């Protein structure tokens, strides 16, 4: 068997390479198709199974390619191999079966973790706490699942690697000692990593923000796309992705926790009847909050609460109201549009900066 494999190693290497390329090509196609699939629950389950299938096939193809390289290197011109069939069979009986069992157990542990961790996290988090919405609980569950899955993947990978090394009679002690020496050598640099890890633990424990929240951390504002123990990944309104080390975060401002607030200043000219302008603004806000599309997102009807400022060119009226998280910008944009249209219809002037110039005459002349 080995002699045949060694003799055809070139063709086997080419075939395995073609398989890997085809897998990469169809992997992208299938992922694109799954992103458009419905319903959502079915898509997530199928997506995970497809990922596992591709990882398994690609892993087998990679092993075949590596073995083909070894066969090409050991196969001699005379048709004899430096590695005999008997030696390969003996090694496989002594070590190969155990290594395969270790790999199978590692894959099984990964599948068990993927199946049991999400429902376990949801059960531990439980029902929404006071002031917390169902969407907020779902965000927290998604965030914790991502962190725990990452940690579980690293632990399983390290266990498999160390068990395989032990099976191959590779002493693990010197390796761990080497890591210890390297750790001492980079100890001063590692203090920043430890700082990031500790800060990440507190971010998760205190539920400061979750994946999907809009936050401001380290003077960067954006939507949280990823959180782990080391860093927070944000995407701002321009689509720029920011990687912020957790140790650099001094103040975390969450724009989407529990509820959000409409906070508008509407300016009117000084000759406007303020009572009339306030009535118009409140009516526009009330009519909008009664519409079916906006009723679901507006929690308290926005209204004028005070005259906020006597400015250089006009008077600012403060409009405040509570809405669902992440909806404040949509609601404020729609209110600006409707109030502007209503002011134009009723002849209420929205002031703009202007200057009066006098050429030697008194203002009353």
C-alpha cells in the first residue's frame, strides 16, 4: 500500500490540491447562499454543519498532501522506498490508531461544546432583569457564547496537541519549560496583555456592553462587532473597523442600554408665538407616535419640555422622548423632516445666522 502511494505521490498531491481548491470555491458559494436562506434558525443550524463538513474534508485533504510530500521525499529512483510498508503498518498500530482516537475525541468535544453551550448560557442568564429587554438578554447571550466558544476551542486544541505529542514520545516538560522561560523574557511586554485580559473580564462580568450595541470607548464610537477578553472590535458609521484593547478603555459609554432618548433642539425665530410653535411640535410628535410603524419603537411621546436657549438668531425649544435602543437616530431624523414640513406649511420661520449693518445711522432712524 505504501509502495503504491509513494509511486503515485505526485498525482495524489495534485488531486488533493484540486480538492482543496474546489472546496474553497464551493465553500464561498454555499456560505453566500446560506446568508440568504430562511428561516433564521434553520440557516444557523445548517451553517454550522456545513462548516464542520468543510473543515473535516479540508483537514483530510491537508493530511493527504503532507503524506504525499513525505512520500515524494522518501521515494527513491529505483522504485524502493526508505519507508517500508511493514514499518508504516507497525507505526500505525502502535501510534496511529491512538492519534486518530485523540483527534476524534477532540472533534466530538468541539461538537458537544457547540451543541450544549448556547442553551446553557441562555439558561444561566435567565429572564430579563429589571430594565433589561429581551433583545438585550439576547445580545448578552451572543456575546458570552462567542467568548466561551473561543476559550473552549483553544483549550480543546491545546489538549489534543499535547496528547498527540505525548503519544509520539515527545517530552512535554521541556516545551512547558521553554514557554516559562519565554514568558519571563517577555514579562514586561506581557503586562499589557494581562491588563487587557483583566479589563475584558470586568467588561463581560459587569455587562457594560454587548455585541450589537453602539458604544463609545477610547474616543472611538461605533457598533460592537466582536468582544473577547483581549479587545473590542467596533465599526463606525464610515464602515471603518477599530480594534480597541480592553486595557485602553477608561470610560465606556453605551448608547443602546435598556432604552434610548430623543434629544432635539428645534429653533424658531424671535417673532414666533412660542405657545403656538410648541403646540405644533407636540402635535407632530403625537401624530407620529400613533402611526403603526413608529408605535413599536417610541416608548414615550417626544414633547417640548422647556425653552432651552435664547440664541443669537433664534430661540431653541428642547424636545425629549424615550425610544427603543438604537432607534433614536431614526426617530430624530423623521421628526426633523416632519417638523420642517409643518413649519413651512404654517409659516413658522426656522432662523439662520444673519447680520444687520448700519452705515452711520441709528437703528431707529
